């Protein structure tokens, strides 16, 4: 049988993108590891629906480890983006002749 509406989760969570407080039931789970289906020993962060709609929902396999490998203390935004662009270019498969 369906649960009554009164039993829904009425907690609020904070959107990690904009900082707004939203009801948990209206928020979207964000898992920086990219696998929200593996729920063991995880604490999820949350996005409001507007911010969730604005992000790319493409697979992020290896993104966290790539970012961790190129960031360092004191790195400017421009230096970080240059390193990121170079790492992405290095990891791209070369086009096949044919």
C-alpha cells in the first residue's frame, strides 16, 4: 500500500551549488564518486532541482581522480584549467585513419 503524504521526509538539505535550503524530498542526490546506486558507507550531497537541471549528466568515470592528480596548492584557476585541458587532450584516443 502507498505511504501517506504525512510520512514523507520533511528534512531540509542545502544545495551544494547555490546554497539554498530545500526539502530533502525535492532535492536530487549528488555522489562525487559518480555511482549513486552503490549506497554503502556514503554520505550524499544534494542539489536543488534547478541546479541539477543545469549540470551535465554524462558519465564521470575517473573524473575525481583526474582532478585530484592535477590540482595542487596555490594553483590559479587558469593554471588548473590549462592542466585539465592538457590531461583531457592526452587521454583522448587519436582518430583512426581510414
